[in-house]
C-alpha cells in the first residue's frame, strides 16, 4: 500500500496547512508583549522605500487606461454623463487594491522573503530558536504588520492619483465635461466603496506578508533555494490575491446595495 505522501496534492495540502498555521501564529503573537516597535518602524520604512515610487508610476497609466476605455465605451452607447462614476468606481474598488497588492507582493514581499531566507540559510533563525527567541514574534510579526499598514496607505495614494489621472485624461483628451464627471461620481459613489477598497488592501497586505514570510522561513537550501523561494512567494501571492479579490467583491456587491437602488 502506497504511503500518503505519494498521492498527488498531499504536498500542496501540507504546505497550505503550514502556511495557515503560520498565519494563526502571527495573529497570536501580534498581541504578545513586548511589541517590536523599532523593527516595525524599520520594516515600514523599508517597504515604503521599495514600493512607493513604482506604485505611483503604475497608478497614473492604470487610471488613464481605465478612464480612456470607459470614456470611449460610454460615448458609443450615449452615456457620457456616467463616465466619471464608472471610472472612479472601477479605480477605487478594483484597480487601486490590485495595483497596491501587486506592488506589495512583487517588491515588498520579495524583499521580505529574501531577507528571511538569507537569515535562514545563515542559520540565524535556528540560533534564535536555540536562545529561546521566537522568530515569528521577533521577525515575522513586524514585517507582516508593516506590509498591512503600507498597503492601506499606498491604496489611498493609488486611489487619489488614479482618480486625478482619470479625470485629467477624460477631460483633456476626450473633451469630457468636468461638471458631469464630478456630478456622476457624487451621484453613484458611496463611502462603503472606499471602505471595501481599504479592507481589500489590508487583507492583501496580510496575505503578501504571510506568504513571503513562510517561503522565506522554508527555503529549499542554499542561495538558489532562496531565489526559488522568492519566485514562489510572488507567484503564490498573485494567485491568492486575485482569488480573494473575487470573493470580497462578490460579498460586497451582495451585502452593500448600490446607491440609488
């Protein structure tokens, strides 16, 4: 009789369970004292330094493309007055959290994974465990919280920059009416649209931090294993983010009624 390890998918289930256990451990250690404030601040600054400029540069064309595409579509169907609402809602609800998550996972998450992976292969993590210091409490928790905080802040920046870029390109390039753009936005948008955007960013930051930390703490061995772990962390995070975004969007559209309905 073959062992359970020979069945396909058992390894993936085992990895998923370990990652979920790490997430629970991070949540539990978040409320453990003393809180690593200095490490948290350093990690926040580090994640911001590697993500803020790429995020700002990506958010401008992202908002522009959405505004131009929606503006062209609304002109074809004779609904130019709804261009502002459609563009802004698409940017705030979908584009902004996705852009933030991709940059946090691709830049911040990969850096976190590489840092923890290099510590692991240098046996620093093992030395901490021998000394009775929890690597999760000392290293992982500050990094995950930093990824969550920076995700929320970057999401706000992407929303503002994307909306301003969409407004500019719609009004200047497509001869849109500034009053109609703003009026349709105020008529159809509502505050929960912003809340779901920030909630998505918070959850995406948590997922990116957990996946990066897990892969960093479990490299295959050697420098090549750290590089492979970074690639795996980015790919796994992307897949999880798109799935979670679909789930959150579905729940939000079912729970929160559209304005004016």
